[in-house]
């Protein structure tokens, strides 16, 4: 019976000692009890992330997106439009400015600002804490042995080119004046223009077959305008029998303008 009581007492003392050991250690040594394996790692990585100067991190060391813990608003400065983004959405991280981050939904020029604590930026950095930059080892001193300088070769003598005689300039050919084209309006042209006018039916009084003779006449001024003139003599049946009648052509600008009766000056249709 005494043995059982002793064993029960030892078990109770061991349990009390296990429970009271953390407090006794803190009082005797000033050290806190050893935390669990998972707790120290998480706390240590979070502490390391909090000690990082976010402004000193390069774009390649920051995550591309962050998770919003609270709602945010973004706006387009050019148009003044505003967009609300609910918590729980992942959004593009543009840059870090002090204790705030600049975010963008990736649509147009919309930008917004939220505190760092309202995102999971610190948690992402803690999970992927950047390794310290390795200091490059100092390379061993390298001595360069320069080869002996060879004597410079004598400069090459450039042969003097033989002057080429300049050929005498060829005489400039004298331009042959181009004869001026014959001026329209001569006697031959007047006859041709009259014949063309009659063939094309410009007048109905007579036909080409009725004409007996064509004749170019001197220029005349009629109603203030100068015309080249010509006469066409044609045969016509009259009340007095077959008669030879004349019609005068008024020519200008290379064309018969109208036909008139030589004596009266009235126009022939």
C-alpha cells in the first residue's frame, strides 16, 4: 500500500513539474520556454520581412500581384472615372511608395493606393525572403607580361602618281535654230477650212459638189473683230436660170465662224 502511494506521489510530482517548468525556467534563467518548431520559423520569417526596407527592393524582388484584404478604389486621371475593387481579389502591384503600394487592375490607366497592411505583400516577401547578395571574392592579382616592343618598320614610300594631261574641252556645238512652224491662216489654210466647213454641213444653202471655185481673200474687220476671209463660188438654180453665186467665209482661230453674203453682210444659214 505504501509503494502504491509512493508511485502516485511521484507521478503527481512529475506532472506538476512538467507544467510548472516553463514558469520556473523564466524565473530562474530569464529565458522563455522553447516554442514549437513551426511557430519560430513563421515568426522569424515574418520578422525578417518586417525588417526589410521595401523601397530598397528591386522590381524583380517584388511579387507581380498582391491580394487585397480590404476594398480599394482605382481611378483614371485622364478621364476621372473611378472603379471599386472588392477584397479577396488579386491585383497588379505597380510599385511601393513608403508604407503604401500603388495598384492597378491592368485595364487602361486606372491606378489606386492602399496601405501595405491591407495586402499580403509582407506575407509574400516573408515566404520568399530574398537571399543576401553574395560578395564576390577578390580575384587574385594577375600580372601581365608585355611582349618586347619590336622596332617599327620604315615608312613605306608612296609613289607619286604620274599626272594625267587634262583633255582639251570639246567645242560646244552651235545650236541650229528650229524653224518656226508655219502660221495657220494662209491662203491654202483658208481654202481647206472653207472646204471642211461645207463638207461637215455647217451651212445648208449649198453643198460641196455645187462649189465651182475656192479663193482666199484679205483680212477684214467686222464689228470690231478681224477675220481672215475666203470666197466660195457655187452654181445654183434661180428664177433666172442657173447662176454663179458667191458666199464669204469669216475665219478665226482656225475655224470658219460663219458664212455671209458678200454684198449685204447677212449671215447664211
